[in-house]
C-alpha cells in the first residue's frame, strides 16, 4: 500500500509539473500511458498554500491555452469542477476564492481567449463561487467590456443558457456594482441596456447609483437614474448636492451642488411630491 501511494504521489507531482510548464508534447505522451487518466483529470490537486485545483485549472491560471485545448479536445475533462484558488504570493498578499469553476478563474485573470474556449466547450456561465460570484461579475470587476458583451450576447448560441445579468453575490451586489466601481461608462450602459437593475447591497444598503453619486461621477449617475424609480432619482439629486459641498471640504463645488438641489426641487414640483 505504501509503495502504491508513493507511486500515485509521483504521478500527481509529475502531471502538475508538466501542466505548470505547459509541456504539451510530454503530457500528450504521458497521460494515455497511465491507467484511467480521467481520475487525474477530474479531481483537484492540493499544494502547500491550501490551493485545490484541477489540472485544467492549473493550466488556465498559468495561461497555457494551447495545452488546455489539447486536454479539452482529447480527454474531455469536467469543466465544472470546483476549485479553491489562491491569488497572490501565498504569504502577506493572498486572496483565496473557494468553490470556483475554471470559467470563473479565466474571467478573474482577465483572459478572454480562455473564456471563449471554455464557453465553446460547454462551461456553465452561471455557476458561482462560495460567495456567489459569477464569471460575469469577474469580467465587470476587471472592466472588460468585450468579455462582458460575449458572456451576455454570444454565450447563449453555444450553451442555450443565458447569462444572468442580475445575479448577486452574498453581499447582494450585482455585476452593475462592479461596473460602476471600475468607472467604465461603456460597461455600465451596456449592462443597463441588457436589463441590469440597481439593487442595494444587503450588507450596507448602498446601491450602485448611491455609490457613484457619493463619488460625484455624474455621467454614470445620469445613465443609471433613468432606469430607476422617481424616489431614487430624487434621493440621488439630494445626495449629489450634498457630495459636492460636504464630502470633500478641500474640493467644494457650490455651483454643482446648487444645480442638483434645484433639480431635486423641480422634480418634486413636477410630480407634486413635497419634501417632508
């Protein structure tokens, strides 16, 4: 038994080494020579930093796309294996993401070509991590409009499963929240045009609209508020006015504050909504 375990460990170590190096020719030669290669392709491998990743995910994180193509086309590994992925150096700078699929990992490292490869071979775009993060959320976090457009508009032609543009993480934040955080007007507008909604986060009740209003990003505020109920538009005008005169005492802008307070009063007058 001890000899058998040592033999398995050697196989594991050798396979991980080949994948990390991106050694396609040796991997193609070695995998068919071992009994039941699927048992190695459809499991996770641990390391000293508690990371747990499949061979295909290891290849993804090292951006060995040609090796991934070989593994997918020749051996058809499971694309929905859940991985525990470490970002950072494993010491002072580390972020562990639990129960992530390889598609989420590809989106997180901002590799559009790998995302397309995985989707075209059936990867589920709506699988979530332990914190309910999606590949779309990762694409928005990185401000990648092309990846976002692909996941929403093109993915259904490959998988017949639409990408849920409003799927929130455990804090209640939808992908729109990530889009406004990265400051991309194009990305925000695209999400809104495809049904994104202005959900307030569960953890602090701050919506994407409130967040950008506090940051005085008026162009993004204008894009979002037209998709919101009147009461939210009024609250946003008031918040913008306050932000321009109170949030940064070294950068006060009384003119813009006056414009937003006036706009709020005009809206209340038009819709007969007195301020209480």
